[in-house]
């Protein structure tokens, strides 16, 4: 059985799917690991590091893909790479199955089995395989560093001979993993932090980090869906949310947004009017860029200035910290792979409570209901 890792082809992608530490564990399970030369360079892993861990190195990308029983990647492989895989090969990567289900057609046509790391269930047993949480931790941390660099004031309160410097005020929208990490990081830097989320249960987590939790009248709605993810709420609740955020934005130095609903456009939380009333020098870091952004003025992938307010909308922050991002991703994927390896051979069991729900396509068919609906034109 051969597990293959090739260089990522997405622009600005610096992560690698498996690091040498994980390769050593996998070869210990009696499987072969083949790595394309240079695949881990930007993540701090040389070809020599991979060879020392037991992997074979090759510059023949086409040959590596053709021989792969399992292709492990960070991003969905390009169509030309999928075309080189043999029928029945496995692909494990981010696939965006709920946002771009039609992009999985080449995998269905090729007869490969594809597992979406986004679909790993959020259960206690699957925590060590939760790639979304791992990457969100990095994204939340880096977002605060970007904001601190742009905000024209220091985050902590300082008492100096020239007088006291008041702390910066930070508002974090969305209290998922990225939001909570942003809150924790901003607090470590000494900022006064407020957090908001439509899920009432998030309040306890926000307060435990030393931040104030902003609440609104939910009108009896429960905004928490399966796996703890947020679900869509009524427009009335969204209007109340936007009004509250607009009031707080006037006195905030930095807003970090991370609100998302799986498979849907990111909810709009910051309006044009709210941005207009923010202080000059304020910063918005919109982490919902991949699904449209939480701010009406955000431009995914760009940094813009609107009347003195800087709006950053990065698309792949995790890749800006490639060493640790690759390390965490690799550990998650290796743990997931261990569910399918037995005596050095592939043992695919779709009845497994982690493996089954993570499967997007298998034997030329879509397995996830949302993908099935999209392919049927619904």
C-alpha cells in the first residue's frame, strides 16, 4: 500500500499534507510513503528529513500519482492530477464539498474514493482528526497579529512616566474555534475584548477567556446546529445582531469576524453604515472571506481602506504559518488514516463512525446528500 504526497499547486499555499514525524508513524504501520521532491520545503521539511523518516522521494509527479493507493493533500487536487489516479484510489484533503460540490465531478468520473477533511464529525472520538479546528486555531491567532500590526495604537494598557496608555478595544464576532483563539490572543496582548455569537452557549466560553459576551434577544430561536456549528437564523435576529455590532463598532479599535454557516454564504454582520461610523485607524479582519465575508465592504483576498478604516479579508491565513499548520494537519490526517490501515493494508469500512460521514464520493457516486442534490441540479 502506497500513501503519496505531492507538492500543493494552489497559489500562496505553503503547507504540506504529511510532515516527517507522521511519515515515521505511517511507515511503522507497514505502509509505504512516497513524497514528491520539495513538497515540504516551505514547511521546514527537506527531502533528507523525509528519507530519514522512511519515505521514498521522487521528482516524477505523474508516476507518484499513478502508483498512489492513497493521495493525501491539503487542498482539493487539480483535475489533471485526479485524472492520473487509478480507479479505486483514495483522496484525503479539503474538498469544499458543501460550497463547491460540482467540483467533485472529476473524482466521480475517475472512480476514486474521496474523503473531505471538513466532514470529519465533531465528536469526542474524532477530536484528534478535526482538521477544521486545527486550522481555525492558527487563523484566529494570526488574525490578531495582523490587526495589532495595523492598529495605530498598542494593545496593552501601559503606565509610563508620560502617563497611562489605555488598552485597545477588540470586538470578536463568532465564537467558534477561530473566534475563541482570537479572543485569547487579544487578551494575551492586553486588549479589552468583547465577543459576540448568536449561539447563547458560546457565552460561557467567551467569558472563561476574560472577555465580555454581548447578547441579543433571540426570540426563542436556537442558533446551534449539529456538531456545535451555527445555523441560519431569521432576518429579524440578524437585524438585531447588526444593530448591536454597529453600536459597539463606534468605540472599537479592531473587529475580527469569523462567523460562518457550513455550506452557506457567510452572514453579513458589519454594514456599510457601521464601517462609516468607525474611528479612523480602526481595523477589520474578516476571516469569512472564503464564503463571501462578514462585512459588506470586504473584498476577499484583498486589503482595502474605507475612509480611514482598514479592512483585511485574507483567504488562507493558515498557510502563513506553514510549519505548525502542516504539523497539526499532518497529525489529524495520520490519525484519520489509522482508522483505515490494518496490517499494512487498506481496510476501508464506511460503517466506521468517523470514516463513513467523512466520505464525499465512492465508487463513482456522491455519498453526501448535499453533493447528491447539487449533481441532480436541485
